[in-house]
C-alpha cells in the first residue's frame, strides 16, 4: 500500500503501525515519516505538521476500530477518509464528525478483480516494491503450518504457499 501511495506523489506520505518492523519496511518502500501510535501522539504530530488543519487523506488499512476513530480525528475538514479493511468486529463512530463537523468524503475500497493485472505488472517491473514482504514460503503439504505463521505471531509479514 505504501509503495502504491508513493506513486500518487503525495507531498508527504506518513505511515502508522504498531509494529516497528513494519514501519521500517514502510520507510524502505517510500514513506517520508513513520510513527508508532503506541509511542507517538500521532494526532498531535499531524496537527503540528499541518498548522492545525489535519491530513488531506487518511487510508485505514488495519481493520482495527481504533484506527477508524483515529483517522476521523486526524483528517481535515473537507478531507477524504478511505476505508480499505476487513473487520473482525463492528466499528462505531460519531457520524456527526463525517457530516456536520468535517463534511468528509468517505470512500470504501478493497481488492477487486480489476486491480490484479496492474499489481502483477508493476510487481514484475519493480515499480511496486515487495522485497522482504514474504518472509517464509511453505509447500502446499504444510498449509496448516503456513496458516499458523500467517497469524504474524512469529514476526512474519506475509507467508506464501508454493505448489
């Protein structure tokens, strides 16, 4: 997501994650600034960087309810909030922020069949960076072990199953 966002040429690309190793990868892939919300008051830092306005666009890609609330607080009035996650539990927000207080442009986005040709082409030509994202591969016979490692509890970003 970071390497694609970098292609859109934002003035400043900031990545947030609770895991420092993911932040290091985001920096490698093109983020200008990386912050861990458990260590930095990200909302205060965004307001400092933007003279109190907030960010133009916030892309929520964690699937965690707290990130939705955080994003709605950080995006500026008339800004854009993009939801790009699958949630394990319902998320509730104060809809007054979206309409009455900030007049936000709220978009939903997720993978579609139309994105695969673009992604495959640009991974192949190197314009979408992927080095180090897949940290382990497993033969199909070890699919259960692969799913165990895919949880992330062993420090893996992503795992792949080979045939």
